[in-house]
C-alpha cells in the first residue's frame, strides 16, 4: 500500500499543531529535525505525537539534521555530524518511525559543485559514519540515504554494502531532468520513501506538484502499483496551498485514503 505523506512544516506553527491539522489528510508525517540544536521537541511533544499516531493510524518518518556532514574531510566536523544524527534517531525511537532520512554530501553541504577528488576516501568516511549509526542498534534498513543533488551511483556501493534503504527524491530527479523510471527500476527494491514535489520555472523546488511533469508522475504511480510497492510517498512541500494543490493532483491518481476527511 502506498502511504501518502506530508511534512511537519506546512503551517507556520510547531510540530505537534501541524501533525494535528494534517492527521485527517495523510497516512504519514515526515517529522523535520533540520537542526537538533534548535528544533528538538521535548518529552510532552513526543507523548502528543505518540497519541496522534495511535488515534489517527499514522506512521512517521524522520528527516535528520541538514547540518550533519557525514562524509566531511574534517574529522571533527564528521564526528559532530554523526552525533547530530544520533541525537535525532534517539529522539525519534519512541515513535517507532518507518524510516530515518539522512543526507550524505559530497563536501560539507548541499549543492557542492563537484565530487571529491578521492572518491574512495569519501566513501570510506561516509561508510564509517553510517556504520556507527546502525551500530547503535538501528536496523540498517531503517536508515534511508536520500538522493539529493549528485549521481546517486556515487554513494551506491556504501548503501548496498551496509544494507541501507533509500529515500528517492523524485522531485530532485525531475528538477534535474533525469528520467525517473530507470532510476526507480534500479532502486525500487531498496526504496522505503519517495519524496515528490514540483519545481517552479524560476528553479525553486519543493513546490506544488502542479509544477511537476504530469506524465512522469502518472507513470511513477502506475509503476509503484504494478510492482506492489509498500512505503511512504511524501509530498515534500512547506506551504498549505502547495499541499492542497498537490493532494488534489494525487487524488486524480488515486493516491491517498478515501476515508480520510478534508481538514477540519
């Protein structure tokens, strides 16, 4: 079954109020922990999220910190990045999330201009970081490496060797003009989470699916159904209007739960 998801920052409010307003509309909420130094909700919020999960038959996915540089050539920075992700995983453990999404940058942040000169050394740094995370008792398949802004085949040997899962951001692929179905075919068996969003003509991504190529989106949904894929299909947008428009488009593809009411 395709579980339809949204992010936990649609409305300009904290995490719990967002989940409360989204719970009737989606099957999963991607809890955004972009900075554990600033964004980590306390114990009362965790209890509220547990209650909302049970009451609404929700699942959660957790997006770990964006400032964690897991393959940094700076050892102190790499170790700090591992610690940030470890804190996010520990925070999320009581919620039994469907998966934890991590970024592995080519350098120390997204949009690095080119791959490292020594790819083997880069992969080894990434491997050590990811190994230490699953070494904490996390099932390797629960850790989902996201395709971001470079050829995912660069990190593929590490993902395969460690038995990790994939968060396949097809919004990024469509943004970069990469044909979806060959990538989906290659990685579907390891993909636990799909992230979908459109890109406006000015290049701004994570916008309404009205800006996504409709034929490619339809082909993707048809492929997932034909392959009986079971996972989370997250509409990764951050605005109520973008979410409303995206959910309306997905309803025409029969994605979502018909028994869920419109937002109260």
